[in-house]
C-alpha cells in the first residue's frame, strides 16, 4: 500500500531544499556549514533518504 504524502512530508522537503541551498553560499562560515550539514543528515535520515 502506498503511503500518503502529507503536509509534514512537504514541509520536511522544503526545509531540506532550503538547507542544501544555504550550503551553496560561498560566504557561509565553516562552523555554520558543519551545523547545517548535520541538520541535512538528520533530516534525510528522518525522511528515509539515507
């Protein structure tokens, strides 16, 4: 049976896209980059994308 696509799923995807776009910023500090990379990793795991 196919799982329903919910508002929560959409929200998580948009957060992930935003975080990935922030990583493209050449002016991003290394400390911020590390935090964002960890957030992306956790979010992907929560979404079953790892």
